[in-house]
C-alpha cells in the first residue's frame, strides 16, 4: 500500500447509525525513529516505524440530541478543549455537519506524556467511532486530513498494525503482514516528557539524515525476525530523554538484563519498551521488574491490523 495523502470527498451514509459504541484504543511504540532534519514550520522531518501494542484506553461514545460535545474522563484534569478526544469530536462535526452531539466517556490506562500515543489513539478512536455512530463512511483521505490536523501521530491510529510514518509522522505507509509474534514490556516512570522540549534538545549535528536504519528494521519486521528486530530498534530522540532522566538509564539496563532482545525509549518518552521472543517471556519479565522499578510495568503484545480498533460493543 502506498502513502496516504489528504484529499477531500463527501461523506455518504452507508451503515445503520447507533446510539452508543464502546471502543478500545491501543497504545503504540516506535520500533525505530530517525530524525532527518528540522523544518521551517518548527516540526522535524522523521522516518518512524509505528507498532500498535495491547495496552488500551477505553471509550464509550453516546449520541446526544443537543448540539454539544461532553467529555467524561476522571483522569483528565486539563481544559476540555485541550483534550484530543474532545477536539476530534469537534473536528468530526465541523467536517461532516452532522446534527446533534456526543458524550465521550474516556477511561485512561495509557499514561499521558509517555510517548505511547494515548491521546492520539483516543482522537483516532473518536473520529472512526463517530463515523460508526452516525453510519457514515467518509473517504479515507478525509479521515486522514482530520487526523493529521489533530496531531502528527493521529493518522497512524486510524490505520493501526505496523506502519512507516514519514513527513512529521503523519504520512502513513501500512506494512502488510503481522510481523514477529513478539512480547512487549512497557515501563512508564510516572512523569511526563513534553515532546516539543525533547525535539528542542536534539543536537542538529547528530541527526540520522538517512532512512537506512529504518529500512533494515522494517525488513526484520517483514521477515518475522524477533532477534533482528530487537537488535535493530533505535530512536534518535532517546539521547535527549536519557540525558534528562538518569533513572531511565537504570530502568533500561534492568529491562535489558531481564532477557529482552532490545529496550528503547518510545517516541519522545517518558516510557520505555522492551521486546521479548514471545508474550510469555514478556509477562515473566514484567512480574520480576514490577518488584524492581518504581513506575508502572505492563506486559503486552503486538496488535495486527485486523484486530485494530476493536468496537467491543455496539
Ligand atoms: O504534532 P504534534 O502536535 O503531536 O506535535 C507536538 C510538538 O512536537 C510540535 O509542536 C513540535 O514541537 C514537536 N514535533 C516535531 N516534529 C515532529 C512531531 C512533533 O518537532 N515530527
């Protein structure tokens, strides 16, 4: 499949509308991330390999007669308008002109500011879920356009599975196949790592400037080679994150010593992930590391695209 680029088309009503749906929104890790150059618009040109993993937020979308968007999320303490799920609902109504409104019930498990794409995944789930609620199927290009306007990671979550992201991360080329049946361990230290600060701390003289490492990594993924994948994971943003947080260096060493094939900062941090030969090994390592590390530890697995965006109840 080629890169998905924005284009506009009308929404058509194709499915029967629903009153309520429940959705699971998965986290992601970046198996590889090259920062190629700084752009004039303040963003960085990157080449990244996204992989959806089985740590989920849960969303309940309910239609309202009133023209309003309401967010019910006990774990969110900011302003509604700053919440990506809320903004995704607004983008849906602005883009489609659909009547009424919706209530978004959001149960967070994916830590915010953790480089795991939780907010972006929630936003994608609201965009796709809203289409399902109203029984409309806008063109993929249209959804991509809404998603990219919400944030660089949102388009990936409208597709799921594994995908190469280029541009600022919003140009998505899905990888066909399922990849290796790896186990993943995710460690969240309990604090946030602000993305703009991490990009801002990059040393321009140490940028990758080449997509070669990512091509090699994608080839290990396609071959279903867990060892090759573990050996080749990389992240140009890891340096600035570890420099600020020496505790993450320690955590990374502990993860490596737990039988991991590779361990790495995800995105702009603060979370780390480690890969294991299979989910059983990840679960075993998680049991041990929960005793040793001060933050939260989850055992997870890669989610293939066919299992992405699980509507758990209609
Ligand atoms: O697109 P998003 O809103 O997630 O980006 C948040 C911030 O992260 C941007 O304002 C920018 O400072 C930084 N960023 C970047 N290059 C990217 C993605 C994000 O510099 N490719």
